[in-house]
């Protein structure tokens, strides 16, 4: 007898449909799985057998072939367990083959016949929207958040069989009332905790408003990490589309997404500087696990101690930074994963950490060596490079609190809205043609910029980047038309040239 | 054909290249023997004087020297000297700089590139920290520029920071006057003094590497001195020894910027041992690079606020000099002058500027941009500094 059951497997951050075909025919009793199953997939034979027997259902005493179509792709993970079990039952005519065309099954089986949750429930369910999908109770909330209509759940294999036969009813409603209400953020850090540091505060605001990548340069204890952690709170909540994309990525790595619903706020990822290339960009197993840059998509990727990261890891960030996606190709597969993140990095200015002329004890060679760790092309991608100084004692003990995250976020949201209304993208993504249109310079600002170009302190690429930042500065300042001198000056000052202290200058007399 | 170095010079130079032979041991050796005999003594071919014999007993020195004192070493030294045109002068010879003759610890062998007559001018030592502020660097080069124009020679160590900038100022004065002479085809008023550099490593071992041009220029226009044999690496112990020569060559020692510890303070100690006047450029108490100089002023060193202070210390009459300094920068508006007055002293970050002046950030950015364009502030790697001198 033959049965075909719909299911899906995970590849990268997407689910791909799989038809589990089961054939039970005459011959010596045996069981084979074909269609490129991996080790976990192959082991499903033993799980399914135990689950069937535990549920009081028969194991076929015929020659059974299970084919996973399309056979050209490699299948990985235990997500096909339930589909194989149902297929076996259908091939034995315990379950009617006719009803199966309406359903898809994604769940792992326990030996006692219970349905177990899987990681990647969101992408798996999204790949099966044309059918009614049966999931494990542990995945039900997440799956319902992704596509609310046609996801049902059952406790165990026996229940599934009963429901398919119409003798019982599926569980259709989410019982947990808190499930879908996760738009408010838990534990967002407040900007009001930052004492003093007006420049760094403004830099965060500009970075959030214009989606400009930010490099914080400062001595130890200047609060670089503290600042970076607060940037994510300034970003607006995710749109529906972004929320689904972000949830898909997080779901395919974690068993459950936070609060088990869609992720509605910008994620914050801060990988340690010992992170490997694979952990940063993704790949690794046959599943093509998403890396930190995909997990930070639509949010903030914070790299503390930028100079300590392996140079190859940092350079691997360049292409995703430009394109907003990462395309990983392997011999058998290639996947595309989102990587549209806001990059925030922190570094000391020099080996001794002090940086300020006179206080720094490093010699020029040591400083030059330190700066060589950052490749020019990478540094160039930071629109904002800001020197952060240690707050003075007076500022630290001052009872006066800074502006709160809520107030700043309001300005950021207004500026973002303005930018999207005007040009359909964040200011950092403005093309050169758009720049002339939406960010015309005032006479004096143009003169200033010309001077920077002429004395060689600004490159051609830097020229456009400064203009984009200046556009954001002006937006936040409530000047939606012309970019003025003060906006441009601030943009230039937030583009610190780390090596400028090492260059000898011409004597003036 | 006449040899590049005579036998005495070559032998003495080779002695300098022996291992573990500091200036003290070398002096002892050459005090009791002439160079040729000393070489023979080291090789074990001649009987040493009893003082020298005692010295050579010390922890196997004699054996180590004997092993190294070969014909090869002499040839190596000769080749190096020839290649870099390094000359040698011995203590007691007529060409030996008179200012070192009566020193507490005169170098027995002195290597030089260039012309020793540069030492005949009035000499001011100019030293300071390697990690100087922009303000300190400008001031050092400015002082050196004016002193050179006044016929005072700048003695310095060619290290990074203040040392190098002092010599850059001196060289700039020579270069400028030279080009003016060519332009006007008439001699400049007053006589310029060529610079003197004293270095720790061998004269053909440029350290720091990036100062290669500066070394060459100093040797071409003035003189470059060292007591280390050619090829000697800049080992740490050589620097305090170099500082002693630098102090001994100076009539007046000017410390531009220094922390409370470091090479500059060693030079100051050496100068004070020799009763040489030490002047210090005071700085803001907030500026870490000025802690040492402020300390010196506190201890009674006279402060330097302009070139006249140094000329007075040398006993030079500056009334008729035609080097009235002129600040070519545009005058500041009242508002900008106030900002400069508030921020002068230590380097500051944009944060500090905003907090201390109370100016809103956008306005601060435009003010700093304007001041930078006018040359009143400079920015180095994100740190701002007020430049008080044009």
C-alpha cells in the first residue's frame, strides 16, 4: 500500500516542503529510508517504531520503503517523525489516505508516542500555509503567531489518529492568554542612566535615526558597552514583515522564541571577540544554521573590542553590510539569510587605552600597529566614528539624569518616518543621486566640505557618507530641507580619523 | 691612497664595538694605553697596566674581549664607517669638541657624521617627552626656529616627539633662509646655527626608523654624534648615556614637555650635575604631558614663555634682532576668544568642550570647525587642542 504525507525540513532560515512517501509491500519485513536523510533522520525509524507500539498502534510486518521527496535535497533533523508515522499508518489503512491531502505534519516523536516541539517551527509552518499543519503543543503558540488560521495541535500520536478519523477534535485555540501580547519590551535599558557624554548620546540618536553604523572609540571605563546596549531601545518596533523575518531566524536557532510569539522589538546581539567565522556569518552544519549577523538582522550587532576579532571574521562582514543579506554557498546547497543589521563596534584608541595626546604612553609604532588591525574598507563603513571620553567625577555623581530612552526614541521615530516618507529608505541607504535631491547643501556647508576634500582629509566615499549623516543630523534638528553648516560640521566631527595623530604636519612658519 | 680612518681611529672604534664595554671601561682602557696597545692588550699580546688588568679579571671580561677582538671586527667597523661616512675623534685629540673636554664623563671615542664645527655656536639643548601634545610640538619647533635664526644651535636627541620637532623647526629655519637667499641673491641678516643631534644607537642604525630623513638632514647641515660603535642597536642602557652627552653639550637645557618621570628628567639630572641652567616650559596643570616641566618650575627652574627667555639665559642681546614673531592667523571674535581661553591647556574631547563651555552640540561643532579653519585648534585622532602660537 502507498501513502504520501506532507511535511517540511529546515534549511538556513527557511522551511522547504518534503513529501514523505511510504510504501508497504510484499517481501521480507524491513524498513529503509531513502532520499538523502541525515543521521538524525535515519534514526526516526526507531523513534517511530517505539512511538507506534506505545500508542497501541501496529508496526507493519511487510517490506517498507520511505522516500523523502524531492530526493535531490538533503533532509536533516527529526521534523519528519510524525509524517513518517502517519504514512506508515496510512499504508496499513489505519488512517484514511483521503484525508491526508488536507494536512501537513511537523513534530518530533517521543518513544512514548508524545509529540515533541522542534526548532524552526515558524519557518516550517510558513512553508506549509496551503495545508492544515499539525504541530506539537510546545510549538503551538509560536506557530499560531506565524500563521494564525490553519495550525492545529495534538498531544500524542494516538490523539492524531483519533482526530484524523474524526473521533476526536483537534486543539485549535491557544490557551495561554499572554501569548500574543509581547509588543512591550522587557528589560530595556534606559538612556537616562548615561551621565554626561553629550556627544555619544547624540551619536546613538543619529545612528538609530539614520541607520548609520557606529564605531565608539574610547578608553576603558568610558561606557562604550553601556552606550551600545542602549541603542537597541531607540530603534522603533519592528513592522509585521520584519517581525516575521526576525522570528524565522531566531526560531531556526532556538527551540522557542521569547514569549513564544512574534519578535516585535529589535534584537541585540553581542558576540564575544573569540567568535568563529561560522558563528558570525552562519553555516556549519547541513542545516546551515544562521550566524550572529542574521540573528541581529533588523536590530543591533555589537562588536566589543573590535581589534580583538579575527581579521578574517571582520572582513567577512563587509559584503553583508553592503547588501543586507548573506548568501552562503556550499557544495550541496546554498542559502540566503537576512543580515540587515546596525553595526556598533567599540575599541580602545591605542594599546594603552588612554588615547589623549600627552596621556597616552604608546609610541607611534605601537599605535600604528594597533590601527592596522582594522582594515580600511571596514573602518570606511562606519558612518559615525565617535571619540568617547571617560565621564568626569562631577558628571558621574551628578543627581541630574539624562534624557530618557522614551523621549529620544520619539525623535528617532519621527526622523525615521520623515526619511522613509521622503525617499523610501533610511538615510544611510540614500543613493548618490538621491543625495543631491534630498540633501542639498547650503553655500557655507558646501564650502566647508570642499575644504575637507581639498586638504585630503575626506575621500570620495567619505564625502557621500558625511552628507548622509549630515542629512540625519538635520532631520533630528528639525531642518528637513537644506543641510546647514552646523549639521555638516557635526557630521564631520563624528567621523574621527583614528590615524590622524600619527601623521606629521607641515610646519606653518 | 690615504686611508679613510687612521690606524688609531680604527682601533679605537673597534674597541668600542667589543661586548660589555661601556664608556667607563673604554675610558679606563684608553687612559692607560694608546689605542694600538690597548688592542694588543685586549688580544692578550701585550701586558696590561695593573688597573686595566684588574678590570679584565672582572667576570671573564678579558676572555670575552679576546674572543671578539679579531681582524674581522676591525674590517667590519671600517666597512660600516666608510659606507655611512662616519668619522671618529678621540679624547685628547685636537679635533675633540672643546665643550666635552672638561666634562665629568667625556666619551673616550666619539663618532660623528657631518661637521664638528657646528658645536662652535652657542648651544641650547631642547628635550621633552616622546608622546607630546600638538601644542608642545608646535612650541618646540617654534622655539628652535627662532633660536636657529638667532645663531643658536639646537642640540637634541632625535627621538620621537619634542626632540624631532625641535630639529624640524631648526631645519625649517635653515631651509627658509636658504631659499630667501637664493631668491634675493643676498646673504641673510645674522648667522644661522646648524643643528646638532646626539643619538644612542650607532650612527648607521636609524632609530626610530621613520626619522631617517631627519637624521640625514641633521648630518648634512650640522653634525650627528654618537658614542656607540656603528651598527650598535638602540638598547635601553644607551639612552641615559646619550642623555649625559646631550646635557654636557648644552649651555642651557630647555625642557618643553615632560611627565614627572622619563628620559627628559634623566637629562635634567645630568645637566644639574654639571651646573647647566635648566629652563622649563610651563603647561596647564591639567595636561599630563606638562607635569614634569611644571614640577621643574616649582623647584626653581626659570620658566620659558618665549625665545627671549632662552636668549637672556645665554646672555645674548636680542634687542636688535629682526625676528619679531608675528602670528599670521586672523584675530578671533570675542566669542571665539572666550572659547579658546576656556579650552587652552590640555587636549580635550568634543564631550569636554560641550560640558565645559556649555555650548549646545551643534553650535559647538560649528565653532570648532571655524577655529580649526583659522588654525587655532587642531584635531588629532578625535582629540582637540588649542594652538597658542601661530
